[in-house]
């Protein structure tokens, strides 16, 4: 069966520091991968998605970037964090093809507090 | 553009009562998917169900049931005989066929009072 893991689970970072959140999916190949953010009092927002290695699409211009160095690995980064980057970050995946691939599954999430 | 509305921000019911969470969506697309996710206090989003736009059959899974009606653009979720473990935030979401972006509603916080 497929599983998704992301880490770290909790992070407290000072303003201006770098960020790296990592997500891996097991039990499948060539998944579509996503980063969502859930800010306090706001809904879930798609930040980035990737349909293949090295292929990144950005949904919202921001202080963050994403990379996909391997098929089942998705990384969310920032060179300099802002206070507004605080929130709950969720990695997600779905199968790349087929109607059964239209279900998106989420990881456990990472709580980021920028101080 | 697609839009998902969950008008109920918070609901509280006493344990064992039935409760229905409403979801209304807006789209011009003919092929799409609708979802419900549960977000317990731990934060992770737990997938509950996916329905395709071409399949209006209602579905029942244990104490959970879903009523999909294209005529009213609604996809409501009912929990029968609620339990304390059902306390969570529930999100309805929409995915256009061929798109990559899940559009979420703002969520309904459900509290089951023991």
C-alpha cells in the first residue's frame, strides 16, 4: 500500500532563516505531488505541484520554492522566511494516471511557526 | 472558476445525534470530482470519499453517508449516531477533471458533546 511521510512535524524558525520541508511517497511510482498550506483562519491553498522529476508548477507567487529531485521526493524550501510563512504545510500525492488516480491523499503535515 | 461553499462554520451536537454537513459547489465544468476530508486535532487530512460528477449514486459507509445532487450542486455528508471521535473539521473539496488543483471549502468544525 502507498504511504506518504513528511518532516519535520513541527518547526520554529526565526525570520530570515532558511526552510526545508521534505516529503516522500512510498509504494507507488511517478506520482503527482503537491504542497498545500493552511494558514490560521484561512482555507487550504495549493502552493506547488509536480507531475514528474524536475517539473514544478507554482500556483501562488511567494517566498517559497519547491523541488523534486527524485520521483517520490518533494521538497519545499525558502531562503529567508517571513512571518507570513507561518502555517500548516501539507504534502499530498495522487497516482499520475487512471481514474483511480483522481483521489488526492495527504501527509501528516508540518507546523511551521516563524518568530 | 470553481467555488466550494460550506456555510456551516461550526456545529455542535450531543453524542448519538445525527448531523448533516452541507457542501455546495459552483462550476461550469461537466466532468469533476467531489471529496470530503476529515481533519482531526492532529492536523492530518484524512480522505473520506470521492464522487465523480457522472455518478450520482448516494453512498453509505457505516455511520457515514453522502448525498450527491447535481441539480442543486450539493454534496452533503451525514453522520448517523455521532460519536466523540467524529469531532473534527470537515472539508468538502472539488477537483476539475484534468486539473491539478483541489478547491477546498472553508471547512465545518464539528463538535460532538458526550
